[in-house]
C-alpha cells in the first residue's frame, strides 16, 4: 500500500528553515491506551527566532493525573524534531516514527491544569519509548486563510499502531494501542 498519497517522503522530515518572518514548523504525536487508562501526547515547535532550537513537551495522562515534561533544546537530529530529552526519530518516512522522552514530569491533576498553568512543583521520573507504525495514507488539510500560506502551507496527518513502554515513577506500562 502506498501510504504517501503523492506526499514526498522528505515532507515527513524537518525542513530547512525558511527566510520568512515567524517561519516555524511543528510535529505532534498521540497515543490512546484504553487498557492502561493512559494517554501520551507530544508536541514540537521550532523557535521562530532561532529555528535550530525546538520547544518540546511530552504529557502522559494516567487516570486523572497528568505528568508534563517541557523544555527547549538544540535540534538533536535531521531525522526528526526535538532535542535529547524529548524527540522523535522518523525511522522511515510515512511508515515508522519513534517518540522518546526521558526526564521528570511535573505532576498535576487534570482539574488543577484547568485552573492554572504548570509551574515548578512535584516532579516524577518519566520515560516514554514508543514506536508508531503508520497504517493509513497521509492526508493533508490546506488552510483557508491566504495569509497563512507563506508560514503554514499545509497540515499532514497519519494514524497507526503504537507499541512500547511508558514509565511513571516506579510503574511501567506496556503500550499497544492506536496513535497518530
């Protein structure tokens, strides 16, 4: 099956920074594990003033508790977004991504996050090592506002199956679920 749908493989990899004001690019990763009552979300965004710097975060929600690891760092690899503590390696464009995070996640209840942003406080060791095998064709969505075309020409997504492990403190979870 051709998962690319006429989207070149290099579109799945980080791009060379463009000389357009506020140019950036972003990546996201999701996994929904109903069996473990666990959701993983990762997001990456280039810093518009210095695109070699990525903002990256990983959140893991277990029950009503959220563990968030968030920071900035220099690009780790040309094969995916992020830096050493939080990154994605695109092992095979449009087919296989690996999401890794390791550090300490600040712990909050979901209700507390609705009231205020995460600030310093309790942190729990957090490690995520997940592989996303993409099972659907790439689909894209053009943006309707002409002014956005220069800085965000399109939005691509794919879905598939996620396997791997998530460690929160001394607990370890084997993940086998859907993701995007």
